[in-house]
């Protein structure tokens, strides 16, 4: 399984961070309003950062680290990943 940690930009310009081992399926669930309660009323969502992780544990640790960042730090992370 290939785990990823991702950040979504919601329609209201907020950011949501999550993990999955099937990004395409998870994005479809977010778009359909069937995934996280947070994104249900904030769609549509757009992925702005996707980081590969070697396993579920690593993905969850990365998610926790990202969730600990300020909004500005998250935006800087997104900008740096885009090159």
C-alpha cells in the first residue's frame, strides 16, 4: 500500500489535511460530501499538496506535524512543494 498525506483547499479557502492509501477514491469521497465532516459543507475541494509516505504510521505522523503548523506555515509548505 502506498500511503499519502495530503492538504486540500476548500471552496471557502480553508485548508484540510488528511491521509489515505487511495487518493483518487478519497478525493472522490470528499467531492461527494462523503468523507470528512469538515469538508462536507466546504466543497468543492482541490488537492494542493500530496506527500508520499512509506506506511500508515509515517503518514499519520506527517499529518499530525502539518496540523501543528500555522496557516502561514502550511501555505509556505505548499508554495515550496510547487517549486
